[in-house]
């Protein structure tokens, strides 16, 4: 629940740091922008607690207790709000809104990680100049320490890529400015500044971590492209994966990573980072725990399960299967006691707007639009699921298409186990944003009874 979302318009007023410090709002850095906003948010929280501390947010039923805590409003979440009917909004902005106002990469059209990160952290739309400066900062801090490279290189090739990523992120705790500052007795009011530094450092390094894991697991010995100082985070990531000449892949992953950056706080990965962080574990340790939650088949691994199922169906009915053949295969899956992956959602009751955004991306690109495997997606399944009657939301979610696009753009990228790593690069945007705000707002350690 984002208690601050409704106050974004009020936070547009800029606080002055004195006559010796005057800058145009459009050129202020991310740190300067946050330094202005944090006191406003702290005041809002103080007022909320004073005026509404005893207010009830609803009753708790036994079915909530044993049903995965569905629909319980028990979290403060800053970056986004998930509405069952409208889908996700980032500080009040829908996905189409974000596509219109968030700066893309140089020469590109899609949202990039940097502009989404700025919005999630500040609630404000960055200028192009601010976005480019953030890209430069992330690129400058994107290379891995040598001991991390050696650690990743020592992993067995058969170790799951998500396990490798979680272990490597945890090891970066050695670099934590938050942990070092806490050990020296830094004031609580300064916690958020060190959490921010760790978070930006981790976001900067995730592409290099993920790319090295990809290289070691599937293409050992292959050179990894260097980070370009003037390129955006995902552009460099795709270069390091080895597909830098595929501009369509870059644009697709820019959109994918921005859209997956945050999805409110109740999902496993976001909540895990928040929970572990509430113990004042640094952002590296907190996000490492988050990644191991993301690795579960009911969360981040759903993407690869969709693709496995889709390709098994294609193998069974052929690349040009008819609607009747697809329908028959769907019923066979359901009658066999299995679910149809890629449909339904724990909160959403209407089509996932992330799915819609990716479909729109597909519709204007012949290499995707004309793909047989993508044509099999979402044409028949909703009707079958409605007839089956056991799914509250029979509409496709974002997992229904995202893995297929990777296969089409990168014909040999059939390493399904790696797909969740890309999700892990993305989800850091929202989870780490919340860690910064948790520390800025002085939220306590979580301890449900």
C-alpha cells in the first residue's frame, strides 16, 4: 500500500538549500532531488501516524491467515500501487503514461531502466539530461571487483544461474557503504544516504554480474564486451550478453526491464528485500535474499515455465496448429491436473497491462508479429479457462509472451534457466528503491505474530 502516492503533486515544491546553492530543477542530480523530497515524506509519515495511528485498515479473517495473506493491507510501499482492475501505476502513472513521458535511450523509443529508477525513487519525471547523467554514473560503476569475477568463474556451469546471481550479490556485501557506516555508528537520520549508495552500486553492477553468469554457464571462454560510458544500463547489458548488434533485442529488454522494475510490495521478491532490510541488513544482503525468492517456480521462474509449455504444445500440434488443436491441448493440460502457465494473477482481475505493452511492442515489429510461436499465445486460452471455471482471472499475464520474444530475437537463446536472471536485473529497481525509503522513513524491523 503506497500511503505517499496521493501526495506526489504536493511534493513538486522544491526546498532551498540556501542562497549559496541555487540550481534549476531540471539539472538537479538524483541525490539533490532526493535530499529535497526526504524531509517532506518524513513529515507526511509523522502526520499520518499522529492523525490516523489508531485507524483500522480492515479486519483479518482466518482465510487471510491460511491463504497467503491475500488482500491484507499491511505494508508501506513507495514506488507503485497495483490495482486489480487497472493494473500497475508508478507514482500514479500508468504504463502508457510512462511510455509517453519517461526519456528513452539515445536513438531509442522505449522506456529505459534509468528513467524508471528516477521515477520510482523520487516520484518525479526526469529530464533527458538527468537521465543521461544517471546512465553515465551507472556505467562508471558497472565493472565488477576482481574477487567477484573469480567467485563467479569458480561456480560449476551446472549451478542454476539464479543461485549464482544470489551468491554473487551477497558477496558484494564486502563493498557495502551502509554496513561500514553502521559499524562506525552513523546517525539513523543518515542511513538512507548509505542505502542509496549501495543500491546504485548494485544496480550498476547487476548487468555485468548477469552477463558473466550467462557467459560462464553457456559460452565459457567467450569475451565479454566492455561497458560503454555513453550507453544506458540495458544497452550495455545486451552488449555484454553478446547481442549488441541486435537493436530490436536492446529495445525489447529496455522495455521489459523497465516494466518489471516494480509491482508493489506484496510479491515474494519485493517483500523479501523489505523484510530482510528491516533488520538493517545492507542492500546487497537484502536483495540477495530477494533473488532466492524470485527463483521460485511460483514467482520468477514462471516465465521459463510458460515457454517450456508453449514449445511442448508446438511440438505436439506443429508450428501452425489450428485453434481447435490448441483448444484440445489446453484441455488436455487441465484434465491432467496441471495449470496453464502465463494466465491469471494473484491480484489482477483484468489483462495485465505489462502484457498489453509487450503485445503492442510485438505488433509493430514483423520479426515478432510473424512468429508462429507468438501467434499461439493468448488466442484460445482465456475462453477455455472461463469454461473450466476455476480461474478468477483467465487473462494472460506478462509471462505469457516475454520468454517467447527472447527466443525470436535471439534464436539460440533457449537457455530457459537464465530468463529469471533478467527478471532479477529488473526487479532491483523497485526493491532497492523501497529499501532507501525504508531507511529514510525510519521503518522498524518487521515482526508479525
